């Protein structure tokens, strides 16, 4: 293992090889300036930078909408799992309902972390992602409402008057017979 052997490929760009005299010709229709991203003038380079910033912002907004709509993709699966577990009060159906309630609560608590990488971005000014965050929270609230509905049909929410009898004062009779 004594010698220094070269085991990697030469990744020198073809343009440097052409300048070195190897005679590699550019294909028909190939524009070296466009490929390297250099514009013909100082104003063109500034426009190119603005185009990059606008494209980056548009891509980040699109990604933010994908993140905002992602909780909605889990709602059909949660509804199917709730349907499969039934409406009886059993440990399995209670666990499924707990998962249906806790997932959106955790997501709402972590809304800032969900959008942090998109909001700051690698380059460019921070974006205002208020509509995307509002949609994210609204979809998660829909998940919470589904969980509360599930508790209601299981009979675990006090929705009838008989559920509150312990808190009613006893009825006072006006007459007593002996």
C-alpha cells in the first residue's frame, strides 16, 4: 500500500478540459453562458438573482401548503380505524379514540416547528405563512371534533340530563303523608 494511486474519477468540468486543449466540442445548441448561469451584463445578473428569489419563495409557499394539508390525509384512515373498532366501550376503541384526539393536539402544539424550516428557508426573506398555518390548525381542529364526536357516540360524554343527576338537588316535597 506504499504508492499513491489515483482511484477517483477526474471530475474536472468539460469546459476546463476544452480550454486545456483536449478539443471537446460543445453540442449543437449548447450555450455555455446559459449553462453556467452567467448573464451578459451586470443588470442581467441582478434580474437572475430576483428570479431565483421569486422561484424559491414560490417553491416554499407550495411546500407550506403541502405541510398544511398533510393532516387531512390521515383523517380517512382514522375514520376507518374508528369504524373498525366499533362503538362499544372497550380498551381498543378507547385507545383508538385517544389516538384520534391526541394526534391533532400534538400537531397544533407543534405548528411552529412544522413550518420552521419552510418559513426561514435557505435563502431569501422569511415568508408570512399565516394562511397555511391557519389551514393546518383548522384541519387539526376537524380531527379533534371527530374525536369528540367519537366519544359522544360511545356514550363517554355527558350529553343527557341523566348524566347530571348527581349534581341536581333532591326534589323537595310540599306534603308528606303518614
